[in-house]
C-alpha cells in the first residue's frame, strides 16, 4: 500500500517536471513573452488570466504585465512594508508612498535610460520633465495623467462636483440649483415626496465618504464653495498670490453648519463616517443615494457603470457646481493638469530595465494605445469608411460589464498614456471621449436633463475651465509632503484632527460648541503657520519658474 | 539502579496503594478525604505519609511527584546527554526556531538607537543614542495609544476571565452529555474565524440601519431611535471587549473544563454529604480545584495585556473613535511602516516589550507573595 503510494507520488512529480520542461521549451520556438509584475498602490480590479486585449498587446510588445492592487491598507503602509523588505515588483505606481520609495533609493532614474526610447523622452516637453525632477536632478516617475494630445475633447467632467441623480432634478422640473441651501432643499423635498427607492428600500438622500485619504469628500467642499479651483490643500488668492487655509473660513463654518442641520433632519446617511470605500461604492451602485460630493474618477468608472448596467436609467448622476451663496463664480472644471506628484516607476527590483523601458515606449504607440483604450478591433469597436471608430449597442453594453472588462479589456491604466485625441488626429483616446460615441451612449434621461440646462455634455453643466494658474495645482506638492518637515508634520496632524472632528461636527447635538472645540484642538495641535509657510514657498517657487526666473 | 527507575517503582507503589484504598469502604474514605482537603486548604501541602498520599487528589499527587523529581538534581554530564540524545535531538528544531525567529530579529533593535535609513542599512546609519526614545515619550499621541492599549488590555483580560470561567462552570453543570458537547463545540468555533470576518459580523450587528442589536433595543423600547454605536468613543473599548468575548470565550473555557474534569468526583460527593448544593459545590470544590490553572493563565495573560491586538481595532476604527481605538501596534505600523520612521516604530516596540516583561514579573512576584501557583 505504502509502496504504491510512493510510486504514485514519484510518477506525479515526474509528470509535473516533464510538463514544466515542455512548457518552458514551448516558448523557445516562437517569440517568448516576458512577464513583468507591477504594484499599484490604489484599489483596483485584477484582470483575469487570458485577458484578450492583454494577449494582443503581448503579441505586439512581447510583454505581459501582471498588475496587483492595494487591498485594505493605506498606500504608505503597503509601500513601507515593501521598502522594509526590499522586495520590489518591476513596475510600481506608489501613489502616496512615492516619496518613501525615492528616499529609500528604490527607484531607477528614468532619465538615465531614456536616450534609446524617444517615445518616452518626447512624451513630455523639456519644461514638463523638469517639473518631475527630484532634488538630485533625476526623474523617478513618469506621469500618466493629464498629458493631452492636440486638444481635450472630454465631454465628461472628471473632477469634483456635487453629483445629483437626474430623477431628482426631473421631479422638481429642472430648477436652477446654485447654492448649498438650494441643493439640500431640493434633496429634502424630493425625499419627503419619494422616500422609497425602486427596490423598496429607503433612499439615502446624501452620503459622505470619509475613508482614509478619500475624506476629501467631507473636508474640501469649502474650497469649491468659495469659488476656488481645486488646489487641494489650500486656497491661493489669485490677486495677492497668498495661500489661505480653507478649513477655518466663514464659508467652512457655514458648510459644516449646513451639514449638521441636514444631518439632524435625517438626510445624511447615518453611517457615513464609518463606511469604507468599498461600502460607499456598493451603496452608490444600488442607486439609492440621491446626491454626494466626490471626484468623478473616484466613483464614476465603477458605480455609474453599475447603475447603468442594472438598468436604473433615471438614477445616474449629473454634476452641479454648487457655491456658498449666489454671486460666487464656481470653478469646478479645470483644464487637464499634469500631475507630477508621482507616476509610473521602475524599481531596483527590475532585472530587465531595457525590457521595461521598451515596453513603456511600445505602450505609447498608437496601435497599442488603441488596444488599451478601445479594445480589439471588430470585437470591442468597429471602424467606418472614414476611419472613425464606433461601437454597436452590444459592444457598449459589454464595455460596462465588470466581468467582460476583466476578461477582455486591458487599459494598463497606470502606464503613461495620451488623453485628448488619438495620434491619428481623428478619434478620441477613449470611447467615452468620442463625441459620436458619447451621444449614442447617453441615456435619454440624462440627455433630457442636460438639455433642460442648455448643455450637451456633462462638462457644459459647469462653467468652462479657466486657464490654469502657474502654481496650479497645489495638491501635487502637498501630496508629497512627509512628516520630516514641520509643515509636512502639520499637514499630517491637520488630517488627523479633521478626520476625528469633522464627522463629530456634522453629527453634533450642539454645533457651535463642537465647532469651537474643533477649532481649539486644530490650532492647538497643528502648526498651521509652518504648513502655510511651506505652501507659500512652493507657490512662490512655481511662479518664479513660470516667469522664467 | 538509577534515579529514574526508583522513581518508576515508587510511582507503581502509589498506584497500588491507590487501588487498595479504593477497595476500602467508601464512607471512611470520604470522611478522611474531607478531613484532608480541609487541612490541606489551611496548610497547603506539607510532607505527607504514604497513606495520605493515596487519599490525595490526583492534582496534589502530581505536584508532590514533581517536587520529588526536582529533589535529586540531574547533572549535565556527557552520560546523561548521551542517554537522552533522542530528547535532545527532538528539541533541536525548536531551539533553532526560537533562535531564528525570536532572537535574531532582536538585532533590529539597534534601529531604535539610530537615525535609521533603509538605504544606509543597520551598520551605516547614524547613531543617536536615546534621542528616539526621548522623542517617543514626548509624543502626545504615543501616550494616548499607550493608555488605549492598557485600557483595552485590562478590559479584555477581565472580561475574558470572567466569561471563560463562568461559562466553564455553567457548562460543567449540564448533565446531558450530548447537549454539553454540542454547546462546547459550537462555542469555540468562532475562535477559528479570522478577525476580518468577526469585524464584519460585529459591524452588521451594530449597524444603524439593519443591525439586530439596534432593532431589538428599539423594538423593546429601550431606545427611541437606533444608536450609532461607532460614533461613541466611550463605547469603543467595550465593543472590542465583547467582540473578544464572543470570539474567544468557548476556546478559553476548554482549558478550565479540562481542569474541572481532573477534580476528583469524590470531592463532590463529600461536599454533598456536608449539605452543599449546586452553587456550594461550585464555590467550594470546583473553583478551588481549578484555582492553580486560573493563576497560571492569569500570569501568562498579564504578560500579554499589551498584545491586545491589532486587527480588531484597525478594522473597526473610524475617524471619530480614532483617539480611543489606536493601539501601540497600530501606532507602530503608522509611524514605522506608513511614515517610514523605522527607528521610532522600533523604539515603541521595545518599550512595549519591556513593559510586558515588567508586568509579568510583577504579577509573578505578587503570586509568590500570596503563596499561589506561579510561573517561575
């Protein structure tokens, strides 16, 4: 008995080894596909094995990248563990952990290798590359976002806004909603008249995401309510060019007071402060939430698609540019900006740096860009006689189906890419940016809503973007602050205090007492002046750079 | 004849004596045993005659035996080592395991005395003496997490002891074998669930919208509207404490149940003769019977007070309760790993270990002074 077992085991092991050998030899005849691994310090969805577009890209480039994503950790923790163990993937998008990786000497200086790869070297202009350089003069990350080819044609507002379901606006007869008071009045009236969602549960009139760094949904509206563009961490007065802390302005107080007032009326999701990002996305995906503040990229590509896929055609959202009071001009929509606070990096753990560079370079050819963002020709899109890309209704339906996406589409979204127009100058970089596609795909409910406000696209719901100021956006500086400087420490402490006190302020029985308490702790624990001084220095530096000094 | 053989013989004698004793009339045994157990409660165990040895509970006997074993010291000679070579061989992997995973990592402690940078390595980093510790103790947030850790540790310690012992006592009173076993098995199953699942359950149970606890409390009219449990900082420690109770009570009670089965059933009969009811027996027989177990476990757990955990607080927390939910471990993760300040994280870890060692010594000394069972 025992002998039989041993023999069986031996046979099994032998078979496995032979199979392994054969598999290894398999690639020798043809072009062998290299595999790189990549970690992205953001939550995301893993692709399934044998993903069609990924295979097609591998045929052209000879490379396949296995992407893994952040799971229930903060980016800093994940990157911290990685630098402590020195166990790095080949590619990394380190997000908030970028500075940690640079400090740990874990990244390859891109500019030392790029001479053979013009696609990479010419991806940004000389000045733009200079913005990416670290103190030692090297470039450790290639920005992925905000690089626009020709012109920005996006009909979608990808940034922050007050999002509201079209059914709410329709019910009220598409009124003009400009101020925060009007916004909550509308939500309140609608809820009173329509307390139930189509699945029989109660609607959630308003929710706020407070999970980790995404708590900007709670804390940064005062910035927008005062009519400032999204500098992220501070308001920069365009006249005086001085930084202002938006956390303690009268508008901030008014905003939180308003939230407190509507919370007491039961209009805010009672679990807003403890929900995780996943729970939040799940909640919005049900279509129960009437309104919220968020950056579109934070929820749109998942939840909006889920709502559409579920057939809740009157429950998708349109953006509103809400301000504190009439007379303030909103600036929610910005021209695309280059995010130089991080990007795609190659780590010291990569054994084949030329191979990795070549892959990045290959990804920037139009053939591969089309595969990444449009999919496989005649499967995910078709081309008409004029060379314009279009999709059939079935193709459109597949493209929002999560399972289909995991099996068939491979955008390699955290690799460098061109937004705006394709390099052929005909098509947009992505279906949802293609005007013909956008209008074909638009739900009738949304079309009606947009038309009622004299708009054709989501972007037209908001004021057109103004030219970006030379210091814009300041978040690309504050994102990389570390606790090593007094200002960075203050920035981290501010975030801690706000995390703790702002939900309290919203839920307080006595708003004024809680607000006073918040301000007291805020000024006691955070060295605001140190933070503002560092921000001011950066504003001045950027202005100086822009003015060529 | 070697000492061991002698020991074996005397063990056999004991067993014979025990059998003989059993043959004697029950009543006389009971009388004597009662007398013995009463006297032994006063004087603990002194030198006993062979006859009384036969009448001692098994537990005391084992103790006596171990005292005897300790008496003739085994010399560490080459001969003994040769004779016990199998035993020594068996222990080698465990000793190696200990060295590899408990002692070698301690080398990393030098980080706490350096301004450690990963790229410079352990040897290349700049030495700063006790600066890191000074920074640590001046950090208000560290004092806060130390308080949280200690508070949750003590709450967990007390709750887990009370519930595990209480549960073991009650379960022991169940007469029917089948339900007793069933309850025991079911009660320790949660121990095998990962905290992330337990936290999911806890969050669902306490949820405002559909949580069963809120539904019950509102249903029977204790609250007018659902209570938002996670928005109350003063409830957080108790939520953690009771989550722990739910998860670990069954598991912790196993050891007490085992100790209870080791109590001589004759003691109960004797107590019954003296007119003790169920609770009387619990109080006068069962509890004193498992007292040594309780003390040993208490000592071990006091040393673990600061290891109050990481997952449950990490997963249950939110912005509002952060000031009461953060433990030393989370703090170490945030500063050490998250902010890349390895030195500060290590210093906090060292501090935690030292406090744990002090605690366990204090507890042991207290037990020694009180003349109770102790670890060393």
